[in-house]
């Protein structure tokens, strides 16, 4: 059987008409345009919300007093949760006795509040550079610097750093005044106890001090001022990922970190003997209970902070009244005066919480250095032991450093704008600075400090003002672009895949092709595009601004060039009767309602439960009235929908349950055997006639089916063997690794050799992807695989029933059938209004393919332990590829069934694909308006990720269509087979 040509299937060669050839060429162009448009518009979020906050050209501001410390030791325990650090163990003993003694006697403590994305690089950037990560770094996987930025290390005289190869080179790789060392990536093996990584960093530091006893140059360098020593301790992060933060290995790693902190303190104090060393102990992010991080959950954003040594205040009792700033919130939306948990045992010691970016100005001030010029942190005065005059000078320096960033951004925007709109509250900033200096000279330190803090807050607001300066213009341009694209898709589908193309529009189309209107419209579009580009060049706008506006103008130019078609379309619509208009309105309303439900399902997965409960009842009632009960179709549809509805009630954080994964393998085998028997023993049932193998030449492929069954069983066995061995011996055997990779690769090839009947091929595809999915599963998602497959079968049977009923009614309406079912190509017919159900059902199932077991829009939903049966050594790209492939397997099942259904009901798959993209873009534009720039960063980040996911859908749906086409291109259905027999 032939196919569409657009999505991976070759079109007809030599036999197609010129119209069909032109249609395929236009659709290839349309697909390329769609990919480019969505890629370009998706980048708009980087200009609107993900614009780099970094600017260059500011002068550093050094405090006008000497720093109390000569050197600073920074200890960062990667992935250490605040609660696991402060709380006691099951026996009532605290896990960090040394640091706890520091908290209770000679230092200050609190919780450092991180901002999502709670990943290692953004956390370290906030700690060391004082600003919240340049969001464009996400395009480089948080691994490299897209824009160079200043840091405490840059400002130091010399920095010594030891730790992970994923962190140390980011800050030290380009510094000439930095001595650093990191271990190989191969050390990061999730199958082992990773606390030895922390011991490695401590050994390197110890070796540094030992070498200095023999190296006079090194010793002289260590004795100078403004020295920073940084130890990155990765153990808690690796053990949290591999074993969970409540595991004995993780909790023991907290004790290891405490011993290292004590060892570093003792070594430094013995070596220098001058009491001029300041110490900072903290973490970059926490760890969720399931061993992941990235989102804004308190387990990820709350990290410990302990400071002591030179220039740091000592412990104080908790004041009775500590509610001076009731409205103040940290960057993770936690209140400043949240109560300390009783189990921490620290209610009597004053707690001082900070934003993570506040640590950078704290370190700079302790050393008497200029704060990093890109920092937005606020100096936490409750940590620093300064005189009143020095406190004011420190606050003024902090304020001027933030103000300099504002002034630089204002200068850049003013020089590039035809009509500049300044930030009004800071128009007279110079007068405020003079007032502050006058207050300092008069000795009114409290008033000067208050004025400086207010000025700093205004400067931060001004930074945000210029960060979103072009927001309204960009939103307008991109909204118009999406509307133009959707209208253009509608026109294409109407012109190419509906009966409108053969009726009254023929004359208008031929007139339009000979008219000069199209050329005039394109000339006006080019002129407008040129004028806009000149204006943007005048304002020195980024190149992407040109791309956004050019794409929008191009789309609307194409729309206006279709004036004659739109005019004829309106004439045809006006001539329709009332029933047709009501049917169109009802279909549109239902479609919009379903799409709105899908939009809200991104934040409320339980909507799918209600959806499948209701659909199961309605569909089974319809089928019960349409066909005899003995067909069992209504019962199957009801049970399948209700079975799937359970999964969206389950937690998105999938708990480990190896026995359930193994049981899922048995369930897959049972479903596969039943499907095989069903395909071979229902020849006399007329309701299955279009989806089964009958009347087709059936090859003897029993051996292939048995091989697939064996591979599913073997995958289940390997799930048990691999997991048990890794837990007992903390390693992944190479033999197990080879077997797992072999099963996964070999099983996905076998469906290509299965029978070409619709049900036979889909059963083989289901069994072919099952071993890989089982090996990548850790819990109930393995059962979800079968539940989704059963619903997909229910969809096939529902469409098959509709097809059977329509075939039965055809004889009484032959003339109308000939009119409405004109063959387009390869036996396909025109699309009807009722066919919108196919792309609409596809959208629902495509979304539930992931939301049944998690939240595609949350970083923390990517469970890294899913890949441990294939790889345990830290390989971020390979691990990410495996996780993404696991997510794609349910998608591929849905697309395979979608392709099979388009063949079954004889509708053009290309036409349905463009309707899928149209529906996706209705959701995309909705998400575009739901993007937030207020509220918590978690809400902002999630809204942006929703928009990004829907924007990318046009690309990866196309990719999956092409990939699954390998499996579905030679599927045969009985209806097409009989048609070909009649032609012969």
C-alpha cells in the first residue's frame, strides 16, 4: 500500500497527478516552515524571560575598610538537604557534631534558600558569583559559560579549588590565578558509595599544605591576603541520586562531610596560626525523596549554611520578637521567619536565613574585596562582626555595586532606543547617593543604612524593568505570528483535504492564479518587512528580533495573498444551511473544550482520571446501542478506559517497586498471547473484519512471536538480577550491562519482520518495545505501558465499529458517498468534519502517554535511577538520552496506532498531522499567555517549560512520525486489500 510521502512514506512515482506532486512539494515546504517558526518563536522566551542578566563594563566597588579575614575556606556539600543535616538520627545523635558545636558556640547558622532550577551549576553560580544563573546556560546543559561573568574567585588574589570535573573547571578553568584539580568522570559511579569523592577533595587539600612545606613559593602565596580555598564535596549528590536521601549511605555521607569540615578547620588553624581565616559551609541544592532535584520543592531549595571564623559573629540566643519583616520572602517564596523544626534542637540559637546569592557579598566583605560586579545578593549583616561605621560602608558598597549594573543597563538601552523610557524611581539617583554620604558624614549611620538599602531595592527593580523592557512588543509580534500560522494551516487543510477544493472554489482559485493581487500583496509585505528591519537596525536590536518580525510579516503576507480563496470560502460558508453551521460550531466548541482540559492537565494530572472515567462510560454506551453485546467491544472499552484512569491518581514521584516491574512483564506476556490468539481465532466475527489478518496471505511467523515472548521474559528476569546485584554489591556487572543492551536493541528490530495485518503488526510493536521499557522501569510505570496499550486497542476497535456501521449504511446513500469520499491518493478520502475526532483523540492519548506516570514539565520528574540497568557511571548525555527514549516509547505506541487508524478509516495522514499541529498550537498560544513573570520562580519556570514543550511538539511529533513509519508503512487493512482486489 502506498502512503503520504510527507512523513516518511514514499509517494507515487510517475502515476501521481501534477496536483498531488505540487501538494507534496508544498507540504514539505510547510513542514520546514513549521519547524523553523516554532524553533524561532520558542527562542523568544529567552528574550522575554530567559534574557541573560549579565552586563559588562561596570567598575567594581571595594568597601572603604579592610576585611577582617585574610583567607576564606568555602565548603560546598553538593546535594545536602538542610533537614538531613540539622536533624538527629534514629538514636538521637546529630550527624554533624563538629559543625553543630560551631553553631552553638562560635558561629552563625541558618537556611540558604536556593532558586530553581536547583541544579549544581546554577547553585554554585549563585554562591560564588552572587546572581541567579544566566538562563541561556540551559542550552549548554548548565555545563559551560555562554557569557563570561565575575565571581569571588575572579576577585581573589589566588584561589585553590578541588572537586568535581563538572563544577571546578566552570569557575577556575579560565583563571590564571587559580590552582585547581578534579577527579576523572569515571569516579562518579552511582553504583558505589560516593563519599570517597569527598575524601579525595580533602586529600588534595591536605597534599597542598604538605607540598607548601617544601615549596617556598607556594608557602608565600598561601600566606598572602585575599586567598580563597574551595572544596566541592559531591558525595551527597551522587549518593542521593543512587540511594535516596533517606538511605544509610546518604546519611552516613553527612557524617563524612562533617569530619572533612573538622579536618579542614584543624589543618588550617595549625598551618596559619593567625585566627584570620573565615569559613563558610553550605550546599548548592537539596535532594527530593526520590533522589532528584531541579524544581522548587523545599527539599530542593532549603540548604544548610554555617559560617564561623574571622569577621563572623558568634552564636546568640534566639530573640523573643523576630517579626520585623513579616512581608519579606526569600527567592523560593518561604517567609523570612519560618519556624525552626523542633527536632533540629536549635530553637534556642538564633537562626539567620539568607538567599543563596547573598553568600557571595558575604564572602567578599569578609575578605575586604569588591563584590562580583554581576551580583544581586544582599549583604547579610547578621553574619558579619563589624563596627557600626563599617556596616554602613559595607551596605553602601553593596548598593553601589547593584546600582552600577542598573546604570549600565540603562545606558545600553538608551543608546539603542529611538524612544527611550527611563525607570522613573531612579531618575534622581545621584541626589540620593549624595544624601546618603551626607548622613554618613554627620554620623547618622542608621538613617544612612536605611536609605542605602532602599536605593538597592529600587536598583533591583530597575534591573528587572530593563530585563523586560521589550516584553510588550515581543509578545504582540509572536502572538500575531502564531495566529497567522494557525490560520494558514486551516487554509491549507481546507484547500487540500476537504471537498471544498473540488466545488465552487475551482473558478476562484484559477482566477487568483492569473491575477496580479498575489504579487502586489507580496511586494507590500516585503516593503513592510524592510521598514521594520531598518527600525530594528537603528535600535541595534538582537538578530532574533528581526527573525520574529520577519516570520510574522511573512505569514500574514501569505494569508493576505489568499484573499480570493478566503472570499470564496466565506461565500461557500454563507450558503450553508443552519444545521451545518450548528454542527461546525458544536465541533469547534468541543475541540476547544478538550484542548483547554489538556492545557489544565499540565498542572492537574487528575483531570485525565475524570476524562477516561467519563469517556469509558459514554463510548461503551454508544457502542452498546450500535452493535450487539456479544461483540464484547463495549465491555473492553469501558474496562480499558477505567484501568488507565487509575494511573493519574498515583504520585508523579514513582517509588521503587521491582516486584511490580517483574509482574508487569508477566502481564505484557499475557496480553500478547491473548492478542495473538484473538488475531488467529475470530475469522467468523464480522465486527473485527477490518483489523485482522483474514483474507490476507499469512506468513508462518510463530517463531518470531515466540522469540518476542522469550525476550520479554528475559527482560523481566534481568530486571530482578541486575537490581538485586547492584543493591548487594553496589556495582553493575559488565555481563548484565551487555545482556540488557542486547535485549533492548534486538527486541526493537523484530517487529519489522512481523505479519503486515494491522492487529498483528501492532501486537508485535507492543511486544517489541516492552523489554526496553521494562529495563528502564522502576515501578508502576511498567503497568502503565500495558494500560495505555489496552486503551489504544479500544480506540482501534471503536474506529473499526464506526467503519463497520458506515459501510453498512453506504448502500442506501451511494450517490452521496461518491461525492464525499472522492479518492485523493492511495485510496484515501476527503476529510469530513467528524474526522476531527481522530487528531483530537490523538492529542489526548499523546499527552496522557507521559502524564500517566509523571510530569513532563518538571525537571524532577526525570528519574535518573531508571537508567541504572544500562549505566551507572555518570554520563549526562547518555543518561539523558535513555531517559528521553523511555518517555518516547509510549509516544511511539500512540503514533503507531494513529497511523494505523488513518489507514483503517482511509483518511490522509498528512492532513491529520497538520490538524494535530493546529491543535498543538492552540495549546501553545494559551501557554504563551500563561507564562508568568511574577510569583515564585517555580511557577515562572513551570509556565515557561509548558510553553517550551508545546512549541517543541511540532518537531518531535514529526520526528516520531518518521521513526514509527519504519514500523507502520507496510501495515495492510482489509478494506484497502479488498479495494485492490476489485481493481485487479
